[in-house]
């Protein structure tokens, strides 16, 4: 394909991180590495799911082992530390080199974009760093006998599964990408190094809907008297623990609704069960407020940094795409490419005929670097029902 593109008359060739990213989606009601601050409102709530006909009570591992002495802030921090530890034991460089044969790039955040705030870099593989983070999480719960070294007095991080049944997971992996199953098994070998037991590896499937987006929630139990929505349960109750998935940030997917409280199933897309009102405020500002370009970019960078630090999902890699362009660019917005009222820009050189060619949000940084963004722009409001290029 690259050779064909190189022979294309007048084509400019560029290889960049694409809009396709791979991640580990996390069910945030998991007692160990779930439970954001707002999800604490579910603590002790019992739900009945029509698909499994079982009751499930939401609880926190950290609340349990601390005897109920941890503050909400500490519980949130402990779960966050474990998610960060999980990120550190993902061998991103090895996946790119040995599985993808350099056709990928380690991913910093769940957003596959190039304009990143300072300090946002892919976490490098480190079992030692991951184990230290696990130890810090236990210290927040008052446990001082967790050790990062084997054959020492105390509970070794790698043996946590032997002491606590909550340190277990059943991962899902769809068959839509043959490479994904390879790194799924590789990461499954890494998780036990920080005490997370793989209970079972189900046969890869091409349909995760029944356990995720279209989970059959009992409508009678959909809304509690408090107004809280019923969360998608864990694997043992018919839902999911974690799954390895592709996120294509295009017309079919965006951040709005993915992690926001108003979008809980069965009326929305928030099957991650992630609540973060600070993130929600940033998203709301980004989508509703009129901002100058630099101010908008600053808001976007705050969103990226929030996702990087709190890890509602764990990023793995970008794919790399080779693009040819000629003449005109149509720039997509940073994040919300599928909003019905989306407005986009056409850019062309003065006097040139408008020719076909597109650019996705991954290329905004490149535009700023090579100066295309200084060319004349023609604003065009997206008409209802019109497809984006």
C-alpha cells in the first residue's frame, strides 16, 4: 500500500498515530480497582439482574480491609493506584515490536491524539513500580505488611490472590482483531505479578454486547429511589470485569456519554460505570462553551490529563496509519466528532481548486507544525444528516 501511495502523482505521504486505539475497558464497580468518588453512593446497594436472576451488592475491598475506617478520598486513591499499577505492567514496547512489527505506538491516554500536556507520556513497563503502587494502596488502608520482595516477612504483592478473593478477574477479548488476542494472553501473564488472578479466559467472541452495551438490566430495578441508575454488574453476575477492546474515535464513538453520569445503561453508553464529576464538568465546558482556539485546546489538555491520571480505562497502543493528502484538509474537532451540531473547517491554498482529501483529529498538531493552519479557512456548518468526510 505504501508503495502505491508513493507512486500517486502529487500525493504527500505521512504516517501518524491513527484514531484507532486499543485499551483495557474496566468495569468500575470492581471492589479493588473500581469505585470512583461518586460511585460511593452505591455502597451497600443491592441489585437484581434479570439476565442472571442474582442479587449483587456493591462494596469496596478497601472499605472491607480497613474496617470501614477509610475516607472516601482514600478509597478513591487506593483504587486509582491499583489501576495505575495495572498500566505499568502492560508491555507496550514489546507489543509494538514483537506483535505489531512496529505498526503501532505506545498509548498515553484513552484519547489517541498528539497534542498532549506536559508530563503525559506512556507509562514504561515496570513490575517494580507497579508493586510499589500496590503497596501504597494498602498503606492507605492501614496495612503495613505488604512487601514488594519475595521471601521477606509479610504478604508478597505477587501472592495477593492467595489472601484476597477479590483480587481476581475474568478478561474478555473480542475476535475482531487477531493481534489483540496475542497481547491479551501476554498481559494475562503480567497481571499475576501484581497479585491479580486470571480466573478463566473465555473463548474470544465477536459479540460483547450481551455483557456490556446491551446488558439486560431489569427495568424494575433500573432506578433507585435516590435516582441512581443500576450499574452493569461484574462477570459473575452476567456482566464483565475487564475486556480488551478497540476504540475508533470517529463518527460512531466519542467521549460524551462514555464516562458521564447521564448516560448509564440502558439509555446511554456508560457501561464502564465510571463517575467523575470533575471530568464531567470539563467535558461540559468543552462541548457547550464558546472558547477561543487556544482556550479550547487548554480545556482539551485538562481532559487528557484527567484521563491520564485517573485511568477510567487503561490505554495500550495506537495503531499507525499511512495517509496521502493533496490540496484540501477538512479538520475534525479534537474529541466530539459525532455531535449532530458539529462544525468543521475546510482549508485550502489561495487560488487552488478544492480537491478531495481529509485529516483527522490526530493531525491537528501536525497542521500547526507545518503551517497549514495559517491558510485561509472557510467555515461550514454541518447539515443534518450529512456525513463527515
